[in-house]
């Protein structure tokens, strides 16, 4: 299946997300919780002033020197050019400019 996000949408932490293609458009935000996995066999497109927001988890103790944060991991079919690996304790945001 294909996912077309035209208004704000949230996937919670640790969610396996698998689609043939993902398009975020119309100034929408697709928010993905930490520990999630995105697998896309086709295109992942962010356009029309939209945002793909990849969040971390287990981040509360990082500033105090404890714990280990976890981000979002993504994969795509060979030749599609998508590689997402954000093992971060901070927020990552990819935003399109214009249409």
C-alpha cells in the first residue's frame, strides 16, 4: 500500500511502518516516534511545505550521563536512495521548502 499524508499524522514509538511509497504534502507533518522502523520499497517524498519529524526516545537521562537514546531507522529497496538511520537522543526534522 501507499501512504499519502495531507494533514498531521502520528506514529507512536516502536512502530513498524511499511509502505510501497510515502508522500507527505499540503503542509502536513508526519511524526514518527523513537524506536520505529520505516521501510519503503519506493519513494519517500516530502513536499509542499511539509515535515517528516523523526523523534527520539529514552532521552530523559541523557543529559545526566545515563541512559541511551534511540531514534528511527529506515530502509528502502535498492536504487531508491533512501537511507534513514537516526540513533539520536534529539529531535530530527526534515522539512520541504515550497512545492
